[in-house]
C-alpha cells in the first residue's frame, strides 16, 4: 500500500498528475501523480523497468506523455530550454557528445552563466585532471572521467532542481566520497532527486523515499534521521 506524505504545493517545483507513458504497447508510466517540493532530498528507487528513468526523462522534456506535468511552473515540452537553465542533470548513460572538454566548458559556462573555474574546481576535487584533457573529445574519455565531468557541470551551476540517475555508478571510491560530500552540503533550498540502486549509499542524504514498480508509485514516505 502506498504510504503517501503531505505535500506543500506552495513549494512545488515538479508536479505530475495522471502521467502516462507508453512505448508501442508497453505501458511504462501508469497514472503517476506526485509532487516534488523545494528542499526535498528524494531517493527514487525500484527494480529495472519500474519507470524511474522514464519519469526523469519526461521531467526533462525528452519524452512526450499523456496527462499533466509541470516543472518550475512550466510545460517541459514547450519550455524545455528555459527549464534546463535551472536543472542540473547527471544521466545514467553519458551522451555521445563529440565536443572537446574545452568546448563543453565554454558551452556550459555560457549556458548557465557560471564561471568555468567552478566546474574546474569540482572536477579537480573529484580527481579529474581536466587541464590534461582539455583538447580530448568527450567521447574518448573513460567512463569515470565522463561521469566526473557531468557531475561537475550539474553541481557547479547551483540549479533549483538536481536530477541524478545512478550518478555514482562509474565513480571510484575517492571520487564517490567527494561527490557525496558535495551533495550533503548542496543548496538546502534546491530539490534533489537521486535514482539509484545503492539505497544504503544515499540513505543518509535523503528526507523522502519514493519507490516505483511497474510504472506506478508504490511507496512515498518521509525519512526522519535521528
């Protein structure tokens, strides 16, 4: 049975109502209705195929859907660029970008009005020697290097919403420790959603747990740390 928590709509940053998504005849999201609020740290869990990544990609405006979905008070399909100015995203699978690391630094700095030094600072803390890789194509970086760079771009811009899909999967133990320290000290007014199978790893960070299965929300509860 779903354990629903009281939601504060005055602080709502993401709101979904009767959200449905199908691929061909396969229903992946089934009448999902949920509100995510400012200041929440949410673990989004569930087995493979539960609908977690699909929900995230609907929020990002990457998929069409049926039902209602609002992100920062806007439609993610028609206001995608405006929304993404305020969203930091770490994908489960790095995108196949052909840009060099330097070109990506320039791009994200201009896009988010963020100093490149901030991205460099976080990259270095994670163990990525970015100066040595400036002219390398993103595609040619190792999985761990790609992940560190994407994490730096997501955290460095100080977004209102931070969406992360298995963000620590390719990080080495030292980088993982640094990463979670950044999350622990992240802007307390931001909404943070972490989709991960490493529940124990993120448990100390979150104040709300949302679990999905077969495209539905099956658990939604507050987490109180003693």
